[in-house]
C-alpha cells in the first residue's frame, strides 16, 4: 500500500487535478487566515474556517494522489 502511494505521489498529475490542488490550497489558506485572525470573530465564522482548512487540505491531497 505504501509503495502504491509513493508511486502515485511521484506520478504526473493531470491538468484538471493540478487546478483542484491550487483551489484546495487557496481554500486552506483562507481558512487558516480566519483561524489565525487576531480579532474576536463569531463562533460560526471560526467553525467555517476550520471546515475550510479541512476541505481544502483534503481536495489538495486527493488531487495530488490522482494518476493518469
């Protein structure tokens, strides 16, 4: 299983999934910015920031492990 993951990580990524990776990183960055903000924000916004980090990271990882 680990060798399959290593092989997928090193394989070339299709163009569509390169875009998915970029969007996932952007969403994660926005969510991290919300979580690290120095001002007091409502709990709903902090929760949404946590979800954004999770969704963005998952999208980037899935995009990276997709092979041709």
